[in-house]
C-alpha cells in the first residue's frame, strides 16, 4: 500500500512553550539528535543523507513549497551511522548544501514533532502526520496537521514554505551577491 505523510514547518520563537505543550499532551520524547543533512545535486526533488545519533537515512522526497500543510512523497533507506555512502554520493552527484541542526523528537500516535535549532537559521517546529495510502485521506491528515498547529499556537505568519536547504541556499546567494556589491580592497 505505501505510506502517506503531510507536514507543517514554522518558525519557533519559544521552543520551551512548544515542549511544555507536547509533554502536557502526553507526547513521548525520543531524544535529542544532532543531525547533519547533506543535500546532493539531483535533477528533481531532494536527495539528502541524514547522519545523526538517532536517525540515519538516505531520503529522496518531493514536496510542494507552500505554507499550509504539504503532502510529501518520500522514499527512505535506513543506513548505519558511519558508512561510505556520503563519499560515493558526493563524488557521483556533488553536494548542494549541508544543514546542521539539533533536533528534539516527539511522538503522539501517528504524529511526529520536531523542535529544531538550525545552524545559521534559528528555531523551528515541524509537525508530520503519517497514514497509509488507501486508508488515510489527505484531507484527514491535513485536518490533523491543522489541529496540532492550533494546539501548539503556531500563527499563520510563522509558517515556512520551503526547506532548511532552500533557506541556506538563499542566504548563501544573498551573501555572494552582497560580497560582489561591496568588494574589499
């Protein structure tokens, strides 16, 4: 059948408030994971190698860039912590960017919550809800995402449409543009 997921990402001005709400709702805390996501150059979608203490996987996904909950079509290959896959993919495809973050991972039933501290970008919260294709409708999962968004007090203006990798690439582009406008002598 396959799986289906929808997700929301938002800026998080107060991670402690989100943490307290999740724990008050009975969320199970899985741990704090330092994750380094290496994104590779691919013709479509996104391909990243996640290296962490808890989660290690090669992930290919396609997702629309939008602020509301977004459907994510993903394929996941679980990896061992230290392997030669990064070297192989870097040589074959080239590295697009690297996202370095500290991630707190929580679960409530079929929902996964991340409180992220992303190097160079700041604090974020993510909500991912999972279902099975055929037994879970996109509308049902979207409603669940929206319900959790309201529970956590995430305001519309805090929602983020794109990935951390896109945000870092945009920062790099601005930095490169600005350095060209202000040459050092």
